[in-house]
């Protein structure tokens, strides 16, 4: 059976004091459960703090971005090897804020995905459509284009060490959530795209839903057959909410 995963995306939030309180609460309250993974993806400067605070807990940690290059004259960039050296496990690639605000192309996202894997990190690949694209009926085409860019560049075998997150852009930070059946529809489509290339890997890859997941809607989303957990933004900054969402994934 494929694993479940709940990953928090703190985005550009946090402070030493606030992180310490949040991490201590998560460490105290989240128990190791077979088949369920938890992770927090923090801003770069706090990764060392996160690693130290979570030592000995079942909660892994990750970054929110990585360079597509391994080393060199790339001012301001952080390589996968640097992250790995500190014990980083996950990295989010292709988040819609990176695509939309920083102009990351499908090809660049694919290059970042591969750089993460070269360094031994597990990429969480985000795909998803804008409201305009959904209203035009282009959801499947957009998701297929984003996913195919990675599958074509990295090969389907790369899915053995990756998670995919379906994040409709219109649901991120807006309080609007995809209904469980909307999420299931796209998740099923994503799994079928992977299955066209490799059925076993498609059955095994975890597909997370992200977009205004809260304690009040997590259970019904995670109950869908192809929803294997969540990528959680705002609610991952509130210990009670993140714990409740993790518990919903575990039940
Ligand atoms: C996200 O940042 O990936 C996200 C899903 O945010 P939110 O849960 O706040 O919508």
C-alpha cells in the first residue's frame, strides 16, 4: 500500500521564537504511525533550527525550493547537496507561487526535480491549474503539460522517489477548497498519466492535495481513493490545526 504524507509549507513565515513553539508542539503531539509520514518545509535560514528541534521525532523536514544547478556561480541559490548535507529529506518543486511569481517554467521545474533527486532529496512536485484555466475546461491539459515535462525529462522511474501534489491555484490561501470529488477527479487523472508509462509506479506514488486544507475538511478529502495526504500552507503554522490534519491522514 502506498504511503500517506502530510507536508507543511510554511512559505515565508516564521521566526526563531514562533518556530520553536510550533516545532515543540508538533514533536510532542505527533506519534509515529506505520505508513504515514509528516514533514515541515521551512524557509532556508530556519532549516538548521528545524532539524535540531525535530531530532528524534517522526517528523521529517524539507525545503521550499532548490537550484537546478549542482554547484557554481549562481548567487542566491541553494543546491540540493547543501540541503542534503544538513539532513534535509524533501523539497517542494514547482509550487504555483514559484511558477507564477518567479516565472519558473515547466522545464525549469523539471530541472529542479532532477537536481533534487541527484542530491538524494525527495521532490514534492506541485501541479495545478488557475481559476481561469479551470473555467476554460483546461484543467487536465495544464496538469498533463506540467507533469509530462517532468516525466519526459526525468523518466517515469523517478516517480519511485517523489510525491506529486495537486494544488489548484484558485484554492491556495483563498479559503476555497476543491470538493473531495473535484480533487479525486484530478488525482485519478494524474495517476492515470503516470500509469500510461508504468502501472506499478503509478499505484505506488503518493498524490497529495493542497489548497486550503483545514481540520474541518481534511478527513473527507483524505477519504478519497487517490488522495494520499496533503500539502498544507496556512494551517501548517498552527500546531492544533496541523496536528488535526495529520491525524485525519492517519485514520
Ligand atoms: C500551499 O502553500 O501549498 C497551500 C496549499 O496553501 P494553503 O493550505 O494555505 O492553501
